C-alpha cells in the first residue's frame, strides 16, 4: 500500500460514495440540513479545472415562479425529446426526468462568459471548460451522497431559453439544473437501468489497448 494512501476505512467510504451515487428524481419535503448547501458548493469549487480557469457559476433559484418556469422549459424539451425518439417515444414519456417541484434546492450550473480568454489547456480542446464544470458537479454529487442527500442532474432543456429566463450575459451557458433534497432512500440501481432504459457496459467493452478497436461496442 502506498504511504500516501488513506486508511482502509476511509478508502472504503470513498469507493462506497462513488458506487452508491445516484441521479435522483424523487424527493421528500423538507429543507436541507443547516450548512449542507454551502458544504456541497465548497466541494464543487474544490474540483480541478483546466488552466485553473474555474468556469463554473451557480444560480440558486429561490423564487417559486422561476422554479415553475424552469420546470415548464424542461417539460417542453421532454416532449420534444420524446418525439425525436420515434419508436421509444411512449417508453421515454414514462420516465421521470426531474424533481424540480419537489426538491429543497434548485441550482442552475452555468459556464461563465468570456471563456475564450482562457487558452491554457483549451487551445485545441475548448470543451475542457465543460469537462471542468462537470468535475465540479461530480464533486457535489459525491459529497451529497456522503451526507445522505439526493442530487439529480437535469439536462433536458434548451440552453437559449434558460439563458433568457435567468438573464445570462452573452457567452455564458447553462449546462445543468441540479435538484437537491432529502430522499426516502437511494435507488438500488441507476434509475434508467432499473426502468429498463439501458444498462451499464462492462469494462471489457470500454477498455482498449494502444489503438481504437472497432470490435468493442
């Protein structure tokens, strides 16, 4: 074992959070524990970011009317997505894709404006701003799971309509609506797997050696 390793108990706790993290859609009434939201945000901003650009911005939705408008935009895109799925339309419409009305807190995660000013690590991979913000969300997810709090990432929306609703500056972009709140229990399996939409692929279908292998599906 490395001299820098955590204790076995701490390692087990980290891996438990990773494997028991769930994209939650079902919430129960009640506020978050005192200080919880701040702790989750601190976990988020501790995430790595390319060139230390820290592209993430968070908008806390505290007005009920704005929350309802967000939910309406998600529902609008949910129907459009269903129509685009053709033969799986009806199956998709049975899936629960958000918990905006029920959760304790709603955060909209945005990429900051003027991101083009950051060249370090982005000259050939400009999408690394999104990758960095995704790391911040994953940190929040794991921290929330450690605290027994549910978090769901909603990505079914039109970014331009969210930008208009929330008055984002030119160049900023919404990438996630986060639903955060108390839950009765966490799903035994990822919800989409439990509902038969898809399933996780084993590592032997995802790991290649040296070059791309078309035999891996």
